[in-house]
């Protein structure tokens, strides 16, 4: 792993929960997801701050959205 990759990972780790949710939503939109929404869950449950929901038009697109988010965060 290169030094640049490690620094990129450290930068991602420093994101606040809201920044991470916004980054996730942006990645979904880059893969043409529709109905992207960020739900504020801070007052509702203890195990997460934000929930990002996105819709893919078919299984292939949905997998591409997942792979992009999982690979970049």
C-alpha cells in the first residue's frame, strides 16, 4: 500500500458522521442512483447517526452503487 493510499484512508477516517453520510450520498449520485436521501437518526436510535437510502433501477446498477460506496469509504 502506498503512502498516498494510507493518507487517503486517514482523511476518510476523519470525516464527521454528517460528512460521511454526504460523501456516501454523493457517491450514490455519481452512479446515477435516484431518490437519494440522508435520514438523521441521532434522536431515534443509538447505533447510527445517519442513514443513507438510494434507489437503483436494476440489480446491476444497485450492485455498482454498492461497490462504489464500499470501495471508496
